[in-house]
C-alpha cells in the first residue's frame, strides 16, 4: 500500500476548524446602532426606548444588536462611514447628505419639537415667534439647524445637559428640544422649567442602516410593522416613554 502524501490528511480537518470558527464569529456578531440621544431613549443601563426596541427588532431577524450613544453629528458620521452599523432616529431625507445611509421606511417614533423656558412665557406661533429671543439647540439636530432661522442669537450645545445648563444659567432665553427628553428633564429638575404649546413642528423619525445592510431593510421594515401589530412596540413605548406622562409621585407614593 502506498504511503499518504505528507500533510494531505490534515487539510479537511484544518478547513473544518476554520469553517467552524468563521461560523462562530458570524453567530457572535453584534450590530452597533448608534444614537445621538440619551435618556429616555438610550441609557448606560441599556433600558431606554431605543435600547430595548433595537434589541427586540433585530432579534426578529435572528440578529444581535446593541445601541451606543455618541454626539449627534458624530453618530451620523460613524454610521455613514461604516464604523457603526446604523443610526437612529432621524428625519427622512438624510441619505442626500449621507449617501451610505439607507432608511428603514417604517417610522421608529414621532418627535414634537417644543420651546422650553425657565419661566418665560410668550405665544408660540411658528418659528417666526422665536425672533426676539436668544435661543439654543443641540448641534447635529438637522430639523432645528434647517428650520430655526429666526432669533436674536443662537447657541449650539453638544448635548442635553449643556443645553439646559445654558438655560438655567440665564445665558439663553429658551432652548429647542423634543418633548420626551424635555419631560424627563422636568421630572429630574422640578422648578421653573416649563415647555410652551403648541409644538413648533412634529416629525416622524426613522432608523437608518449603513448600505452594507441594505438587503436587510425589507425584513427590518416588516419586523417593525409586526411589532406594532402584535403590541410589543406599544409595550416598550409605555414602559419607557409613556411613564413620563404620569404625574410624579410624592414621598408617600401619591400622585
């Protein structure tokens, strides 16, 4: 019987090991969806609205995903460049400026953009009513950058704490912010802080993924719609954002 060529029998075994390791790596892949928003949307404990929604949504495709928080503009840049796998939640049309982003067409949430003040009151009658005031908003919030064209002066903040710090220090007259994060701020720091009605604008916001995941957009769309039909979306909403609509409890537990 002839001898086996040296090493020939090892090739299938090495290939099998490589195949198993490759499959394991794919199974352990965790997609990173970034956000420029903090609580109540993304939190260090991963229990915010976006945190929970992303995990539930991608799990329906058999995928693992997590959220991270970045400065608003940096979040867009990282998602567009492929450093991260996606970004949420943004207005429609961002692909014009960020061509590597693909929008999942089912909305994630709707935002109402409000005027927050530290005791100041005036009738809000559209964006033009901001003209006499010193205003502030967060860098990277595209709708505000595009629509807030009327003011005495404008200051751009890096995040919510800095934004409201400007207001509390009297450096601006009012800040522009969305309703849910503003409600959380008011619960955390009760006092003269208030918001004025009606909203300046209401916009639907969407999940964007890097174009390397474009083939997953139809499945993500279908999964998100199914979450809304079966009540799982509403349950996450009620347990994260909906609680902000409830009156704050007193020391004895009363409202």
